């Protein structure tokens, strides 16, 4: 039995921090962008600016690095969490944090995700 202040880790895969400049864009046109906080083979978390509420209802996303020209595109996902972290004063804009779980990735997408984690992440989160 664990103490009440201990947290049981339920994730199947280790999370890794990513450097600044790694973004997620919602399909089909990257109209909503976020900055990735951490990533694993199971999913990722990111922060984004929103006016009016959570993400746009998309079920696919792209991951891209601005400086290296690397892109993982059309990844299917399910939103697990989406919470406001703080409001920007005197505007209708809120900073939000979202967590998503990848679902139904192809073998090629898994392979490219593994490559991304091996070559572009910094450390365990």
C-alpha cells in the first residue's frame, strides 16, 4: 500500500524533455500550434495559447522542429487532459496545457517517433 502523498506512475513509456523549438500542430492545416513539453512512445504534453477554450477537436497532429527540418505528420491521438494554467490579464487568451495519447500509429510512425526520441530529446522528464 502506498502513502497518500506518493504518486503511482501509470505510464507505460518513459517521458523525455524536448528542447525549445519543438512544436505540435493540429491537422489539417496546423492552424493551432503548441510547444511540446515532453514526449514518450505513448503520447506527449504541450502548452498553447487559446482564446475561448480547449483544442480545436482535431484527432491528428504533426510534430516538427523549426531548426532541423524534421517533421512527424498525421499522428492519430486522443486528448487525455486539457487544462487552463493561467489567464493573460486584460485579454480573452489563456495558456493551456494538454496531454495526448497516441492511438493506432503505423509501424513507420512508431519508427520515426523512436528516431525522434533518440536524436532530439534532452533527458528523462
